[in-house]
C-alpha cells in the first residue's frame, strides 16, 4: 500500500487572508461612509504580515544581515501603510501583493544601511569622528571643531544599484533597420 505524500501547509492561507482583506475593506468603507476613523487592522491580518516578513527574511539573500529585525519592521510598517491599496476586486492574491511590498521594504533598508555604513567608514577614514565619553552629571557643552558635513557625502554612489549601459548595443527592431551614422 502506497502512502500519498501530504502537501505541506502554507504558513499563510491565501484564501483566508483574502477573506480577511475583503472584510477589512468593507469595514474601512463603512467607516468612511459614516465619517468615522479607520478601523484597526485585525490580529489575523497583522499575524499574516508578520509571518510573511519573517519567512521572507530567511531567504538566502536576506538572512545574513545583522539588521534583519529592522527589515522585518520596515516590511510590516509598509504593509500597514499601503493596506488600503489592495483591491480584492482586481486581485485575489493578497499574499503576493504584500510579499512584494515587504521585499522592496527589505531592499530599501539594505540600501539605507549600506549608505550609513559607507558614511561611517568615510568619517573614520578621514578621522573626522572623535569619540568621547561624558559623565551624565557633566553640564559642559562640547563642540567638535572643523567638522564638515560635505565630507560625509561619498565620492561615488556605492550604495545605489548600478545602471546598465545600453550605449552601442543593438536589440529589438534595430537589428532589422539600417542606422545612419
């Protein structure tokens, strides 16, 4: 007798998530009609956001960052910020919609952290950063002289994605056309 393999349960049931989103959207529309404040997100929807963000953070391209918790927080915050943009009439896949929102929140956090790390390294390299410790009861005002804010601006955009150069490359219909030089 052969055993049939049981399909693994997904951590977010898309059908239940869709129904919860429809219910939330109805509640928001009702609040708008009655000129009341927007209702809070249900615990189920919030737990779905948390599960999606946590599982996405375990992907190989995100797992080794020390600021993973910040990435997860940013992803959940963006989901809450853009929850009103999800339209169940246009899409029946809230899981994919919010996964994309969280994914791009992760990317933005990584870029922000790379920029901060670059600025920190540049400050240390130029020896513009002078660390000192003060006593909590010390009321003396300290100033670092000769500090130039422009030093923190990097020479090149090491934290921005590089654009692909298309100069000189021919693609598409240009293959069939005669180009005049």
